C-alpha cells in the first residue's frame, strides 16, 4: 500500500501540473493511466463496478465520479482528480482539487478550506480515537468557514478492496459516538467533499457523476492513511528523495518505472 500510495501521489502531481486550459479530460485520463502502468501498477478504478475510465475528473459543480471525455478545461475553473492504484493486490486512493489557470478568490478559499479539513481529519487518526472524531473535526472546520460537507458520499476503509469497512463520514450523526475505534494497522481513505452552498447532491444520468444540487462549486481532497502505534502515516503523500527538501518529478523519485514486461522497484 505504501508503494501504491506513492504512485497515486506522483500521478496526482502530474495531473495537477497538466491541468491547463484546452486540455481534455480524456487526455488527462490517458496520462494518468500511462503513469500508473509505467510503475507496474494497475489503475484501480478502471472497470470497478463497471466504471469506464482510469481516473475520475470532476469540474466546477461536479463533486465526484466525473467521467473523462472530450470536455476541455477552461481557465478559471477548478477541477478535482481522484486516482486509485493497485500494486500486488493492495490499493491506495487519493484526490486533489486544483485551479485551471487563475481562479477567483472565492474558489481559492473553498479549495484551501477543503484541503485544511482533510488534515484536520487526519490529525484525529490515532489509536484509541474513533472514526467519529475524524468526522467531527472535518465538519467543524468546514462549517466554521460557511461551507457544507456532502452527506451522501463518505470516506472508507481501503486495502485489498477499494471500499472496505469502516465508512468514514465527513459529518457526525447520532451514531458517531459509537463509531469504530481506531487501532494500529487500520487503513482509511479520508476524503472531505465540500460544497460552497448546500450539502445536497444529485446524480447525472450517466449513473456516475455527482454534482451539487444548487450548482455551487465543490472541492475534494483525499489521502490514504494507516493508523500506527504512535499516530498515523499518510501513504499518498509524496516522499522526498534522500538529500532533497521536497519531492521532485520524473527521474528524481525513489520510484523507478518498470521496464516492458517487468515490475517496478
């Protein structure tokens, strides 16, 4: 899962850099597939429950599960990328929201608060805490800034399957006090989905894409984490190569692309 997580992180980095005006979402899907496969991994989403693409690309008021196609990105939009990778049967899942060229101050604020909410939730991912502590931290941060967390869609356990118990909501309800206790070794995909307006969403006729009911903007961030004895580890955060202060792009990562027919190392 660590290896799968690093491939997800690298793929998200490349997608974010390529999110330029005029690029089609299908081109981005092909880029993501090529990146994932170059490291000997498989795109987890392809064929999952019948999903027809390798990643999810959601633009503007689309919350999640947008299907890549011929739509070209436009300057000023925000776009979310959701990526899964499978290595030797183990999976990791991650998502980011980025701007296409310059974006409005309001869009920047929504993206920033959603990213912050993800880390507020991750801070609670410690042995002895409960899933509800993650949920409460995310909801508290989001609503303090005047936004709404989506309630129809939630985070989840991940590992041998993309969606495993427990569910990880981004809100609290009557059952949150009795939510599962976090123990070392649990692997979770924590993913706040935050709307500028109401929390309500609707599904498109394609059977996949969810968008905000009121047409407001939505942002989405996600990390796969593992609960440890001492706290947690973020598996989908890029690791810096030795001697470098930050992760680098192609040729500098500790990941090495696989030769044809071989395995990445």
